[in-house]
């Protein structure tokens, strides 16, 4: 009988760091009806907010870890959209190559939301500058990993 675990053998230290740094997801599953109701409510609430209200709400709703997680996902998608290699993104944003691969797959499977975000980024001069800096960081990370950076 074969048992597959999402977690390889972890030390007590690894488990405690995981519990501290990762958002908690309940082991108890919602019923499909309840899940639909709360997701519909969430979507409706967000849909009725202007951008300032949505920003304030999400800042209150999300923990700092969750905000960083979501920001990293957007940054990964931006870099993938710019043609940056997985290894460079992984190094620059301190994420695993598997995480980059998952976002890459999401870009292929569900591109519409990302396209909206990319459009908003491309419309704003400040965000374009931030994107350029992020791309530069990723390119530097790739060069550094490959030993091509000269000091």
C-alpha cells in the first residue's frame, strides 16, 4: 500500500516555520452550496466597491503573508508575460520553480484576469516603471545564478 504525501519528511523546525509563514487552510471542507453562497457574496461585495473601498477592504481582510503571496503571484505573471525564464523568476522573487510553473499554467488556462491586470499596468507610468525594475531584478538574478555578474 503506497502512501503519497504532499510533504516530504519534515523536521519539527520545518513544520513550525510552515505553520508560522503559510496561511492556514482548514481541513474541514465546505459543502458545495455553502461554498457557492460565500463566494457569490464575496464577488458581490467586491463588485459593489470602488477601487479605494476595495483596496481598504482587501488590506483589512488579508494578512500580511497573504498580501505578499498574492503580490508575488502577480509579479510572477508579469515576469512570465515579459518572457523571463522560470529560474530567474524563482531566484528574484524567492519562490520555487514549481510555483512559477503553476502560475505559468494559470496564465495558459485562465488568461482573462491576467490580461486585465497587464492592461492596467501598461496604462500607468508608475506601474510601468515598477515592472521595468522587476524585470531588471529578474534578469540580474539569472545572470548572478549563472555566474555572469562581474563586480
